[in-house]
C-alpha cells in the first residue's frame, strides 16, 4: 500500500514539475519601429508590465504589452526609446499597472503613472488600485437624484448637475475651459476633486495649479498631469490613473468630482498607439480601438453602490466642429453637454456658456418644479432675443410690434447679469435658486408682465 502511495505522489510531483518551468525565461528585443519595441518572448498577456533592461546594465525602462504580431510581443515603452536596441532583455512582472492610493494623495501632484512630481516626498499608500477596472454594475448604481453645486450660476441654475452624473464641456481652444474647471474645483460641494490634465502645455500646468485652482482648491484635490511632450502611452494612462484614484475615494463613500481636460487628447493618444501597432484608421484617422476605449473609460464614472463620481470631461472640438468623431461619440455616452461659445467669449462674457446649445439630461430629477420652470423661461427669453437680435441691432424693430420680443428686450440685462460671473465670486446653490426664480416672468396677453 505504501509503495502505491509513493508512486502516486511521485507522479503528482512530476506533473507539477513539468507544468512549472524551473528557470524564468526572459524575452529579448529584436526590433524597434516608431513607438513600438518588438521582442521575442517572454510569456505575457496584453496589459502586462515589463522591464526593458539596457545592455550596459545601467538602468531599465518600463513598457506595457499592447499586442502581438506573430510570435513577437509588441511593447509600448513608458518613456523614451533612444537607448533601446536589439539584444536588450525584457523581463515580465506578470502583473498590470497599478496606482498607489490613500488619503495621503490629497493636495498632491502626480505624473501620468501616479508618481509624485511636486517634491513633497513619496506617497504613503494604503492600497493599490488597477488602472483598468470594470464600471459599476448598471443595476447596482444609485439613482442620480441629488444636486451637486459647483458655485457657477449658469451651471447650477440652467444646467444643474447631480452627484454621479457625467457631463462634457465642449469648446474650441482658448474659450475658458481651464478657468471654468478651476472655478468649479474651488467652489464645488464635492468631498474630493480628482483633476486630470492630459496633453497639457507645460507652461499652463503651474498656471492652472496656482492661478485657477488656488491653495483652497488644491488642498482637497489630486492632480494627475501628463504634458504634451510625454509618450502617447503615458498620456493615455494618466486618464486611467485619475479614474482609478477617483474610484478609490468613491469606494470610501465620498462624493468625488472627476475632471478630465481633455478627453480629446486621450482619444488622440489611443489613436497613436493603435496606428503604431498596425490598426487601420477608421473615421478621420481614428482607429477602432478609440471608439472601444471611450465608453469603457467614461462609464467608470457615475454613482456606485456607495459614494459617487461626478465626471466632467472637456472635449476640444476641432475647428469648432461639434460633430467631429470624438465629440459626437462622447456626447452620445455622457448625461449632458455644456457648450462654450467663441462668439460669446469674444464679447468678454464669462463663463462663455451657450445655454441654448447645452443640456443636462438629469436636471428634471434634481430640482423643484419652480426651478425647472424658471430655467425654461430664461431659455425661452434667450431664444426669443436670439431670433430678433439682428433686427434690433440694425434698428428695424419697433417697440410694441411683438409682445414676446418686448418682453425679451426688457429682461435681457437682468438675465445677462445672472448668467455672467467673475471667477472670484462663487454663488451658493440656494442663492442661485433664489435669483433664478426672480428672473423673467412670462408676459401676459396684454403685453405686460405676468
């Protein structure tokens, strides 16, 4: 009986020994083309983190597995490729990228991979979160039914946001996206801000932190920054890193405001990666992986079982074309859109929000009937004024010709005073609601105010 047991144990040991290699086999770089390094081995999966070791042994370069071509592994380095060449060893870590998380992140500035760049020392991490995560289960998400004030009257009053909502800010360059983001981060009632600056100009990073965000905004914020000179993979990962950090605070039961500037540059980074590994361009040069990546990224925000992530994503529209592929795709995924108008900005009117072109899809579930009706009256007034503005400007309109136009002209200055706001003057949600209800009563049938 003992002999039989010994044979069985030997067979089990032999099978286990054959299944587990005694020596870990590294890969070796065989070719570098453009943004991609190709290696023969090691045994990896898409998304695994690898180390490319330089031949002189001085240091190593991190890289992510982005695909395969035949029996070769396609690696996208997280840094410059200048010193990488054929023969460099590739060592797999057998794990994907992760970001250190914890309350110590508050007030810190990180690079695209979650490494501090603010000279305040390392992060005291309490956990690690994966950069890629699945969105909350659709049937387990909490309903978006509570307003989230951002201190900006035109948004709180006309385009009210809710905790767990996702909304886009659509604009061309130079119309005040970053300033508006800084204002909302400074005055919001959310517990934590997570701000991702993707592909930003290096000059503007410090300006945003010190001028737009300010010390009071920074102390309850986490900034993740990848400037325009960084590799495409770093720019893409910065968006994932910021989202993973927001997910950590959400899981702690906090209401998080996640702001990403801009999701367009995230899409462009994914396009660069896709083209580099051989994906065919689909729509205006964007590869299919771009339109697969955007929903996975944007759906991670929203209300969870505990806590919430309110996502605000800026979209840089090329040539002010609101129907270009990225803008059109993002608008279809999000729960509303805020359009910044270059024409309004040219009049030195701030914030340059085009109310008639903007919508918050969840606003009816967030505010009172009186608030909703007052916002509708303001929209009606703005639409009436827009239709008659040219006639009024050239002197072709005679007062009394149209009751609704007279009503719009008489109330327009008050509406403009409500919609415009200086950066230094936040307004509470209660004050915004009160002022909105006082605006623009409907005209009665005799031509007076109702």
